[in-house]
């Protein structure tokens, strides 16, 4: 297949580890601010593909998910939105549906929206606490014109 000059193509940036949680995340709990690494962009990219690497020690309950939330930073000067929690989950991005297995899983959530300066948090709704390290990796991307 030949792609025409000036055609819209996807241009991906380097992967970013948005969450690295070496401690267990309890069922119905959120990842913490200490586990989040801010995503700071300078070129107005608005989308990313997300991949969750999660290990559950026992079978997840069928139909359960891990939910993804975004916290925007520096939204009014140096003021940030609140850290997501049960009373204020903030910006819901999407859910990672879990397979009903008690092993490591890699689950993708493509095309999520991002902002110039933000953090991401997950809420474990698997029915069990996580084990091992839970990692959320983002690959920011944008549309660009193909050069000749």
C-alpha cells in the first residue's frame, strides 16, 4: 500500500510510565499520588494508547474491570485538580476489562485523551488486591502529514 504525500498519518512519541505501583492495590482502592508520574507534553498531543500490566493473585471475578482516571495539573496557574478518590473520581477515561484469571495480564485501552500536564490513577475493581508491580504505560500520538 502506498501512502500519498500529505496524507494524515499517526506519529507516536516515546512510551511514558504513568503509574508504577510496586505495593499491592487493594480491591476498591485507587493508586496513590506517589505511584503516579506526571505526563508533561510540549507539543499539544491530545491522544495516547494505554497499556495496563497487572497481576492478580487469584481469579478476578468475571466481568470486573480496572478503571482509569486523569488528574489535570497546573490548570489555573500552579493549581492542580484534586487527586481522584471515592468522593471525587474526577475525569473518567475508560476501563480495562479483566480476564477471569489469576495471572499477569496486559490490557490495552487505545486512543485515550490526555492533556499537556496530567497524572493518571487507576481504581482496582477486580474483586481482589493486586500482587506484584502494576504498571500503566502510555504512548502519546498525534496526526501528522506525510512528507514527500
